[in-house]
C-alpha cells in the first residue's frame, strides 16, 4: 500500500482541488451532450478507452522504458477502475438519460457522506453525528426531488436509483484506492490502467443493456463528438488523473469536498 505524502493543504493540493472543482462540475453537461446520440455505457467505455490508452502511452513515451506493474498492482487498479468508472461514472451517464444534469450532480453530492459512512464500516474511522444527520437530510432531499410535489411531473425512478448507486460505487473505489490498494508507482500509468479496466466493465454493461444493437454511428451528432472529446481530455486525462493523485496525497475528507462544489458548477 502506497504511503500518503504529508502534503497537507499546500498550494499544489489546492490547485489540484480547484481543477476537479471546476472541471468535474462541467462534465455533467458534457455527459448530457455526449449521450445525445451515443448510448451512455458505450460512450463512457469509448471515453475511458481512449483516455486510458493515451495516458499509458504518454507515460511510456515520457519515461522511455516499460515499468511492468505487478499482479497485485494490476488487480488493484482493475478494482479501483471498476468501482470509480464502471459504476461511479458509468451509472451517472446512464442516469442522465432521464434525469437533468443539475439534479444528477446534486445526488452525486452524497459522495462525502458515503465516504464517511463506509470509512466507519470498513476501517472504523470516526463517524460524527453530523454525518449521520447528513445521511438523513440527504435521503430526505432525494424524496423531495423525486416526489411530484405541486403537481409537477415525477422524475424517472430508474434514473434516480442508478444515480443513488453511483456515489456508493465511487465512495468504495475512493476508499480502496486511498487506504488499501497497491497501485503502480507512476501516477499516469496507474490512472491509465484504471481507465482501461473501467472501459472493459463499461463495454460489458453496454452489451448487457443492448446498446450496440441500438447504436447508429451514422446518426452521431457533432455535439456528441465534441462532448466526448471534452470528457476524454479534461474530464478524464486532466481531472481524473488529478483526483487519483489527490487520493494518494491529501486527506480523504478534504478530497471529498469536490462533491459539494460540483453541483454549483453543474447547475450554473
């Protein structure tokens, strides 16, 4: 298990947080554009396949030599990628088919709460009463979002359910990466392998849900292509790699604050 550096709240950490605060907040709209004409799981699989291959290739070209990961590093990278991307990110893309991106971002803001809850369950981190209250308030907020008060149209229950599962998968992946996983020493290779593993699971999810049969490449819009390009470069190669570095370099409680900022950016 890699040791966490004592970076604290240095300028580098805050700069990295600012990146994921802003960029990941904007990716909710990017996902909405990307799935305009590309099925969600297939879109996410393509996104992470391209980004992962580019990162691994870039790291290889930069270092000039192959540093083969161990079996443990490959296994742990696959677990992290499956939880963070196959479930956490893929389910967001699926849910945004029927749930507005702003509401999706609000539901994903439960990530810090789940990080605290599962931190207590698995490694016995202290669970403050404020977190318990946050869980209750968060679940009440979901009820208020879903229930058609005032005669408004109800939100899609499947989409809401999937968006509730997404932060649970993301919290598990974050905890495993930060506390238990042994990942490759090279940060870009580690992020790239996680993306490739996530892409593999997303392709399976795409097949299970019958997306390839419904997908029509000829009908893909320029908006979707630009959305995928933005997600590959900024959402994945920049922001996800930054998040992976933060998980190994900063307190998890601080890293999780991105989920409170992203909804503000997404709704804006």
